[in-house]
């Protein structure tokens, strides 16, 4: 487990965040790598402190979710020569934040800060994309409305009779 620099870690953290059942999660093995511990050590610390991790902070993947991640080669395949034998524990953003209180090391605190920043950045990106989509839809809708307004104005212009040219007024003038 090589020690990654802060910039390398920040760039790679986003690649370690997956979406399962509409939740952004991180795998226990990825977190262990970031914290510089073995996966079993991280899982032991979590299991000793289960009261810190309610179901919305940490959960074990079900068989379908596990197979889905294996098919995407996120998780190594189980085979006779090794690979992942058990379904992984996964942690939500809140669960990741709770891990530093369980692991209690300076590195855990620093890694947690980087991970929380990555989650925040992803949330901002998703919000920006959603806003961009809404603006595009509004522009598309307003384009249609303006087209209709201009068509109606053209129609009114065509249907409005032209006024005769100005005539000279009859009567006395004060010039």
C-alpha cells in the first residue's frame, strides 16, 4: 500500500465513488487502500464499533449489487486463485466521515477530509448538470414561445389593412 500524495489521492478518490441504489458509496477495499490499512483491519474496526454505523452509513452489498460491480471489474472476480471472497461493505458519505473516529489516526483524518471534499465536488457537479439541463429546457421552451409570438405578429401585420397615405387637412391653418 503505497503512500499517495494529496493531489494523487484527490484525483483518484472520485474514481472510487460509485452509485448503488441511488446512493454514492465507497468500497471497503478502496477506503482501506486510502487509509493505508488492510481491508480486514478496516472491517474489524467497523465491526467492533457497529453502533457508529447505522444502515444509512454502511451496508453490505446484496448478491445482485455485488455481481453488478464484479461485471464492471470494479471488484476482482472470485476464483480459486484468490480475489474477493465476501461481499464488500460499502460506506455512504456519512459512513466515511464516521470512519475517522473508528480508525483514530492522523492519516485517517486527512484522508477523510479529502474524501468529504470529493463527495462535495461530485454533488456540485451533479447540481450544475441539473441546472444546465433546466436552463436548456427553459431556453428550448422560450424559443418555441418567441417563434409563436413572431408568427402571430406576422399574421397580424398581414391581416391589418394599410392606412391610406396622409392627406392634406382641409380648412384654415395657422402658418
